[in-house]
């Protein structure tokens, strides 16, 4: 067994609940050659890695590598083990994920790796954008990594993943729900544009009771996460989330809400946070589920149940 | 009416490639988007945005002599996939007659065989680009007809 990579001692990270989940660009630049560290790029744009990536980084594509090709689900334990082996990642390897769009897909890939219980997963604070803007080295050379042994581990969907039926239960109970899409998607306005069906959902709006906190509020313009104090002011102060609340985050297909899941569970240390990856594309196409079409969270379903 | 010959060639070129090389071909087309002419560079207000693409993407079409279509695209370098689509449409459609452009099937991109490497939601971006481009051509063809009647 080789040891995991050391932690980034940057003071900013220290204020987060789990500083071991983030690294800075400066730290990563110094640790690219660490023997048991693999950098993985996960982007929205499937071609971006090919235009140039962090030296030594492997590509993990959310669509090709993490999704089952037939069913709308993630790969199986066998599929994940094959992927890790092909990328030269062992069970004790430190994986540093980074990507475009303020790390949406990198956070999503990290979340999927967490479903499989991979222990040492980290995000590069600021993602691809910050690395590029700092003029750091990029290469088009695809690394030749030796394949590694990776055990077949069954995916655990119980702790950090929510399904539609569970969300229905969740809104009837005292669960907290965070819709991280833009205000236009939240109110239902965006689907109402004539002639331009965009989002792949038949109905617009949001899940009743969900508060709207766009994912972007957790990020600075350079793609880095806001400070621990700033994040607490938003999610604890404004939204009033408590440490023991049962929280579900969703967006359109689960990628932006992975970003918020990371903020809530890893940076702020909330204990019970799940990502509803079915998200609006599932909810807005479902028959007979409640929808609120306004810019307000809407009637609390608990009140309706009592009345 | 058949697809414009160059677009047909491009479609066949993609379809003939092994799947793992199709992304590389798309990357190649992303490098072939011609720069904007001076009158459009920096003038996104003179172009139409395609909001279905998840990145800022703009297009403008012009109708020249003999109803020949010229298309201009403005797509950011950090979105090479969308730029690749723009490169395909630019090379495949520029200089074609308006009627030929309008005859391109809206789902022509499925024949590129990219569905195994690009997610369906993202592929819709290319359909949206073509849809908006055709709409602009229709508007301009109608405007020309109107002018001809007035003459």
C-alpha cells in the first residue's frame, strides 16, 4: 500500500468542514508527480480535454464513462472498477477532479466516485478556468498510465442519492429542498418561451417547497468556492439550514446540484445531504407529481396534508 | 432536394470513421470556424444567440447573389464541441443556395454518429443552431420576395 497524497495546508481551506476535499492550483502544480495521486478532468464540453489539459491528467467523461449506456443510471460496480483500472486508479489513490463550468462535472464525478465509496477524492478549487487563467502548464499529450487493480464495490445509493419516490416522501415530511437552477428555470418561465423547447421537460416550475439558491451563489467569478463564512451566510443565514436537517438538492440533470451537494456536505459539513440526480428532467416529465409554478417556494405540502 | 454536396461529404466522412476518431474529427472542425468579418466582430447585438447551446453562441446569416447563403458564427474557444458543430455547418452550408439550406433535414446530425460520444441533450444544441439558421434564411428570402414585388 502506498500512502495517500498529503493535504493542502492553504489557510482558506482550513475553515471548511472538510479541508481534505479541496486543493488549490498552487498545491496541485507542486504535486503532479506524487506517485499515488491521479488528476482527472471532467467537463461539460466533451472535447475540452483534447484541446489541452493539466499534465498527466486523465479524462473521465460523465456521459460515456459514468452513465450506464442503456438505462438512466450510473455504471455498476463492475463498470466503475473497469473505469478506474483503465485510468490507473487504485482504491487508495488520491483523485483530484477538475473541470469546466466552475467544476460542475468535476463535482458530479466526485459525487459518483463517492457513491462507490472511493475514500480520497478532492476537487481543484477554481477548476479548469483558474488553472488556465493563471497561465499554468497544459498539454495535449494523453498520459500512458499502467492499468491498476480496482475492487468491484457495490454502489451505495442510500446515503447521498435521492430518487423520485423519496423526494415525494421528503416534501411530505420535514425535509428541506434546494433547487439550484436559475430563477427563470425555477419559476417555470424558461419553458414557457414559445417555439423553443429547451430543457427536455414537459412542465416548467419547481418541486413545491423548494427554495431557490442558484449553484452560482456558492462560487466566485474565478470559479473558486466562496469562503466558509460567505457560504454559511447563504445556506445557514439566509436559508436557515441546520446541521441536522435532511436536505435534498436538485437541478436539471443533477450536475449543478452536485456542486451544491459538495458545498453543503463537504465544505459546510451538513450531515444529511442527498443529490436528486433525476432532477427536473424526471420531475417535470412525471405524471401526477405536484409542481409549483411561480417564483415562490409555494404551499408547504405538509399544510395541505393537514387540511 | 438533396443536402448541399459538401455537407453530405462531411456526414459521410464522420460515418466512415471509427467511433473513437469521430471526436477528433469534430475537434478538427472546431478549428475551422472562420473568424468574424470586421463588421460583426464584437457586435453580438447584430447576431442571434442560440440559448439552447449551454455556452454563449451567436449566428448571423446573409443572402447574397443567386440566393447564396453566408453564415457567420461566434462561438467561444472554451466550447470546442459547439465550435465543432459551427465548423461543420460553416463548411457544409456556406455558399449553398437558400433552398438547399432549407432542405437540410433537421435531424441530419444523427447521421454523424456522435450519439455514442455526446449526450443527447448536448446534441440538441446542433439541432437548435440549424433551426435558428434556417429561420433566419426564411425571413431573408421572404424579405427579398417582398422587395422584388415592390420593384
